[in-house]
C-alpha cells in the first residue's frame, strides 16, 4: 500500500482556508475522513435532528469539492477509536492531521485516539482553526486567563497579528484511493456544488438512514457572507423583526466557512460585528480553562441558589405559551426553525431564570437540543450570562422586563405577530406569572442562596 496522510474533518467541513488540511497536504498524499460519532449521535433525542441533516448536506458538498481536486472523502459511522482501529488495518497511514476542538468530550476523544495512533507509530497533530486566538493566546500579564470580556477583547485586539488571519493555502496532493490523484494550486474551493447529491446521498457519504436519522425539513443555505447586513449590523442587530443579522453562526459552528475569512472581510465593515466574533472566542477560552462550567456555575457561590423549577411553567416556556409575547415568539421561532434571534435568546433566558425561577441548566439543555447553531461554549456562556452565574461583571440583579424589551426592540409587533398568529385574539395565552412579583422573588432567591453559601 502507498503511505497516506489522513485529514480528519470535524468542525471544519470545507477545503478552503483550512489549517490542518493545508498542513496535511504538505506531508504527502491526503485522504479525507469524516466520522459520524456514535457517542454524539446517540445523545440526540430527535431522529430528524436538523443538525445531522446540515452535516450530511455539508459533507456531500465537501465530497464534491474534494473530487474536483482529484481526491476522495471517506465517511464512517461508529465510535471514533474503534473506527481508527479499523483504519490502521485498511491503510498505510503515516500521519493524521485534524483541527482542535476545545469541548471536554472532544478533548477526551482526541487523547484516546492520539494515544492509540502513537502506539502504532503514527503522528497525530491537532492545530488551531475554528478560532483565530484561543487557549493561551490571550492571557493577562501574570499568565492567567481573563474572566471578563471587555479587558479580554482589548488584549485580543492588541495581540492579533496579520499572520493570524492569513488564508491557509495548499498544493493539493490527494490520495489516489478511489480517484486519480493530481496536484493543483488550491486557494478558494468550490462550496456550492453537489446539491442534488445531498438529497440522494450518492458518492461516499452515508445515507441518513444508515446512521439512524431522517431528513429534517429545516434547511440552511450554503455559506455566503452578507456584506450589507454586516455593514449595518450595529443599527439592526437588536431588532428580531428585521433581517439584521448575518446568520453565520451555524457555518462557524460546523466550519463550512472559515473564521479567518469572515474576520478578514467584516473587519472593514463593522466594529460591532467584530466584537461579537471576539465574544465567541472569549467563550471558547473560558470553556478550555474552566471546564467546570459545563455542569456548574462559573462563579461557584451561585451553585447555592435554590431554584424553584416548576415543571408546568417550564413546559409552557418550551412551547411558547407563557403569555409573554416576546418570550413566546422567540421560543416558537426556535421550535420551528432551529434558530432564535440573539436578542430574544437573552430575553427568553432571563425570563426562564428570573421570572420563572428555573435553573439555567434546564434552559441550556433545551437550547442544546433545538439550536441548529448549538455550540457548547457559546450556549453555556450565554445562559450563565443571563442567569448571572457566569463570567460577567454585572451582578445577578440585572433582570430583563419582557414587556419593556418588546416595546423597545419589536415596537410594531412585527416579530411577535409573525410567530404568534393568535396574538390579537382572545385565544392567546394569559400570562402565567406576574413579572413584578417574580422579580422580587428572584432577587430574594439569589440573595438567600449567596448568603447561605457564605455560612
């Protein structure tokens, strides 16, 4: 067998501007690999989960792009370590390249796979790609990680180098396995081909049914950076009733677009948008340095808060039947599309924690189930920000008034009426709580919990 280098695709479903893929090509003939991870898929409750459909379609386009350059994409399903045990028997593998993933499960997975490959004499290399600056790139002068966004963002901007943003190009040296290999100077890969194949599952991409899933009706367009929206982002970002956000989050989550490409273009268009991209990197850094946030409060004292956790209220919140229009509109948008506007994410999260007095982890878990752009770091960071338990300078008594939020950010009720067609009729739900009463209860709940923690 001819020795090959494998690039293991995970959160980087593209050939353009891909750090590990570029390095893999510098080593020799490359075979692309994607593993549908059984350990992750088995945790999904919905057999028509839109994220699996999104990944399947992205893989079909990815296979098309690799074929165009004379290569092939291998797609497997199972436990990653077991898959790698099979691959070392099938191929003469000299090196494996992949891009880093900072989630705790991913770290454990990569450690076990890396150790196995090392025992087989195979070099395993993981590099930074789905963020621009991460882990230990942005630290305080004393070498400790930042825990507040504003000073982090200032340091982030001061340490950024132009080389951090350079496009990762390569000279293609794909493996001849399956298709004739050929060399070609490669910059921007084709990212829009193969849509018909995404329906049939042709090529090497497994059918959804083969991994136990069905096609979702929720569809996402191929990545396209919306220049005009980003240029006006600072003016429109807070209004869910207008088309004022980029919808790039799902593409960043699964790597169908490069964060470097998005940053290179948008930095000339909107400082506010750039700051949001830095928020994303901040939460990735927090997850890496403080993995306890996955199950506990970033600020340990807040684990003493005694949530009331009324299950009927929780179910009404999930269904968008609380009687608070801006909250219900947000939840119905999420349930129908797998997406929720960022402003309403904050409103619905604050409402669950500080009006319904329900543990932020319940809401985080529901978003994790429903959001097409679900990212553990950002989802956890956002929920802890809303609950007041996270790495934010504001104290716990920041409580959104859902009525005022609706008046300010959806003044004509465009967003509300879109998602609540019965809003102007008597059939719309009555409020399940009184905001003023619940606000006082929330303040007492937090105060008592923090005082008890000190005892």
